[in-house]
C-alpha cells in the first residue's frame, strides 16, 4: 500500500490519466460517423462502443465470438454482448491503442 501511495505522490499519475483519456477520445472520434457502430462514449479512461448487429444486447451471443476474434489478434478486450469496452492500463502507449482500435475496426468488417 505504501508503494502505491508513493507512486501517486511522486509520479505524474494524474497527467498520465488525463493523457490516456485524451487518446481514447481521439480514437473514438473516428467511430462517431461509422454506421457500423453506435454510442461511442468515454468516461475517464474507459471507452465503449456498440457494434450494430441484428442481435444486440448484453447477453447477445456475439460477445464470446468477439472475445475470440480479439484474442486471435493479440488484443484483450471485454465485449459484453455487442458492446466493446476498452479499459487500458495507465501505462498504455499510443501504438497499443492503435492496435486495439484497428482490431475493433476489423471486427466490424467481420460481424457488422
């Protein structure tokens, strides 16, 4: 616990969080006009967007298929039904996020 508190005290954690939020927002912007997606949104460092499919919803069978699709591309994401959540660690790089959002675009090509 002390080590964690020291990190928050001594390192620019708040700045990293703000930068991550901005990177998420920049990448979500590309999905706002894409009809294959609905409701691109962000709260803090967490982003989410809904893949427009014929069977939407939290319990849609698409969720496990998306999970396998993303894992096959080396990306760990948490789709719940047709909603794709992006919850990166604070140490994520811009290149890492590009890989994630490229995988999301590829998922739309296959599933939407």
